C-alpha cells in the first residue's frame, strides 16, 4: 500500500477528512506531523492510531534549519507523497527540493496566494471562487495545479457560509487529488 505523510497546523479538519476517505482504503497515512504542539488535529490522528510527531518551528533559529529537521522526520517514513493539509508554514528550498508534496489552498490560484486566502477571496470583487490543490515548489502557492473546483459567490453569504463552501470543496478535491497521484504516478 502507498504511504503518505500529512502535515497540518491547526484543527485538523482536512486531516480528519483524509483519515476517513484515504487512510487504509487508498493509502496508509504513515505519520501526521504538526508544527503546533497545541494543534487539535493531534487528537484526530491519535484517535485513528496514526503516529503524530510534533516539530515546533519555535525551537529552530531559521526556516532552513526547521525544514531540514522536517525533511528528516518525513524521510524516516519513506512516503510516496507528502500532503500539506492546513500546514501554515512557508517552506524553503531545503524542503521543496527534497520532498515530493502537494498543498491544499483555499482559493483559485493564482489568485490570493498566501495567508488569509478565504477572507481575501470573500472580500474581493471576484464572482467565481474556489479551491486548488497544487504541487509544492519554491514559489509560495506557485506550483503546477493538480485540481481546482470553483463555485459562484452568493452575495447573501456571510463569511461563515463562504468558508463552509470552501471547506466542502477542500474535503472533496484533496482526496481526489491524492488518489489521482497515487494511481497515475
């Protein structure tokens, strides 16, 4: 069975979705790694008997030294793919040149790269919004798109309504992307 390593930073809703839709069905989540010792996703992984490693970025002097430790932690598991599912770190070439990974981003890239993408997309004049899954490269949210799905913004939606639509699409296209990559190479 193919193996993946999941990287997350917060609630772990996308991690929980991968546990439900991917783990043991399409691939083994060999490990979940977080940079946040207080991430709620830790419990979600532990409840599914997935090993969790906490690698706090605050314990490193540079992004590069953190990324080197992250690469080492990932390589111990020899994954076929690394999945960033809410991993809130800008990665350096120390990581991007050594690890084959994909990222889930809550906008139709190339629009709204970086942080606060949901809020910026919601507040924008864009009428069509959505979610992207892309390859991780040295350029922030700049790698080749694997899959995107869009929806038409409803002017009556609140930020909470809009965010719920984004999350629903994330939960659909991230597992689809992983299955596509692992089956097609």
